[in-house]
C-alpha cells in the first residue's frame, strides 16, 4: 500500500518536473523565435518623405524641392505660392493671354520639333503642387520621354507651379491656361456671381428672388456651383485647344494622352502605349481609346484568399516555390501578371473604369467634337460621365477601349473634387506605387500584347446624370469652345 503511494507520488513529481521543464523550454524557444523574427523581417513600410525620396534618382531630386517662399497650404491639398497674391486679377489675365498667344515650346532647341506621329501628353493642373512634382519625376524616368510634347493645362495661375513646369529639361514643354477660371472670374460668371442662386434654394424661392439662373436648376433641383463646373469646362477647353487651336498640332495625327496632376506613370508607359496602338490597328480596328490607368482605391496589397490559394495551386503544379504571394491590384495580380505575355482587355469604354491615362487620336476627337452639344448640355458636371453619354447616345459606334491589365498610370492623389481627407498632403499612395513598380520592374517592356475580348453581354444603359450642370450659361460657354479659330482667344476674356 505504502509502496503504491510512493510510486504515485514519484510519478506526480516526475510529471510536474517534466511539465515545468517543457514550459520553460517553450518560453525560451518562443522568445528565441521572436528575436529571430524581429531580425529577419524587413523594416515596416515607411511612407515618409525621406523614404520616398530615397527611391528617386538623385538627379531628379531637384523636381521635389523648392527654394524657400511664404507658402499657403489649403485644406483641399492645394499649395499656393506667395507671388500670386501680389498680382491683381487683371495682371493674371494679361499673363494668361500672353502665354496662350505666344504658344512657347520650351526645349524645342534640345529635342527638335514635334513630329506628326509623336505622342502628346496633356496634363490638367489645378493647385496640387506636391503631386505634380511626383508626376514630373515619374515622367522624367520614362523611356523615350524626350520624343514627346508635354502640354500642361492650368486653371490656376501660380508662379511656383510655373517655375516647376518650366524647369523640366527632359522633354519639350508647353503651358496653356484655361481663360475662364474661378481665379480670374471671382465675382462674375463662370465664377460665382453675387446675383446667382444659392445651390439649395428651391425653384419657387429662386423665381421670387429673381436670381440670375432661377429658371435653370439641375435635374435634382440644385443650382450651379462654379468650383464643380470648372473641371468639366477645363477638360473640354483643353481638348479643343490641343487639337484645334495650337499651331504645333496643326498637322498632328498621333496619339494624345490625357493625365492629371495627381497621376503617376510607369517607366515603360510610352512603350506600352505604342504597343497598344500597334496591336489595336492589327487586331481591333473598332478600338478607339487606349486606357493605361487604374485607381489606388482598388488596391489590396496581399490579395484575397481565393487568389492566394489559386496561385499556390498553380505554383505547386509548376513545382515552383509557394512562399511569397505577390500583391494584387483590383482584379489583377502584380507583379505576377506582368510575367505573362502582357494582356490587355478589349471592352466598351466605361467612364468610371477607363477615364485615367486614356489616349486617342484626332479622328476620334473629331467624332467627339461633332457631338459637342451632347457633351455640353448633359446635366452632369463630370467630363467623363458626359463622354459616356456621348458614346451611348451620339456616336455611330460606341467608344471601345483597349485596357491594360497591368496598369501603367496610377492615381496618387488623396484629395480632390469628390474626396476630402484630413491629410490632403499625404504621400502614402506615392510610396505604395513606387513599391509596386519596383516589384514589377523585371516584367516591364513586353515584346507584344495579347488581347482578350469581352462579350459585352452586360449592357450599360444610359444613366441619369449627376446634375450640377443645368445652367444654360454653362451649356453656351461649353459649346462656344468648339467654335474658336486657331490662336484665337475666347471672347469672354
């Protein structure tokens, strides 16, 4: 009996001892693993300005820095230099008129005249200087950028922005200035006039008050807001200006690529654009728009679980390592997508998907311009939705796009007309784009493209506009932009 108790006690002591030894060993092992993990794992993502600058070649740092000035930062992400405050509205108007009449092309002596089939890149610029700097840096790193003409179209006159644009030394550069801006028409149409109806006044009150546009609210019963109507006016004006009013483009028959100040391009975007144009001519004669872009808001750095599992299965099948799952960008995977014979999709042009980094030529523009009334009278303050309306309701053949699966134009802006954030100067998006392009670097410059044709079974019916464009003064101003002769300034100046 006693011997049994002693054996039981001995077993219990042994079990407790083994448990304590095992527990201590596990703690030490986990601590060691934690230490090894902290040493082996890469440093956390750094989206600071210093980290972003470290990924930019030293020779291009000059585009990201500026000499000290008294700078005013605005809540919408804009950065306004102090010099402009010393200019009167009349001074600014005169400067704009001089620029538009002179049509100066900087660096033409270095890179030669524009060829008829050369690429023209048109950048719509407002006031977001931080993003514009990074767009210029990305353009500077693009192959064959020296063969292009960069046209910067401004709706705000600012000496800091002018100085930056005129410091570009890697391509031919021209500046054009939208002459009907809010800046130059502060108390009159197309800016906000004291006699205009407030946005939210109802129709009966507006008629009783006899405000300027009382009879013309939008389809939702609201009255115009100049800060929103300006963007559509500017887009239509710059397209007319580039195709129909500049001397340098008189005989131009090549592609015109449309960008904005908060875009960022991959270094092979010109190569890809040429490849898309060549492939389209051979395999898709009906295609009339090329789209290079995608939006960062669709970005998911690690992809969803189904994509992960599918990729693992594929790698197992190919007897490849399944260790790293590449990041995904919306419906595609980067950079693994670049490893295939580069793919592009042929699809009906959809304004919300294919409006960034899009390019077309003069013949396409002629058809769009011929539908100017559809564009200018459609009750939507968005230029891209208005083009969608033109495509579906006026053109003999709808706009058909070739869209790159692996994007070459990215959206880096944190704020804009539709999106407001606390920190509009954030550069986190720039950092993410830099990392994606660095990962995909070995898969750029494909030798050919493979087109995938969508069935088009899903019909995109004509949509109701977003409003903001009911004022007939906006309609008339917009339509007048298509009637200007080459080098002629608009009469409203």
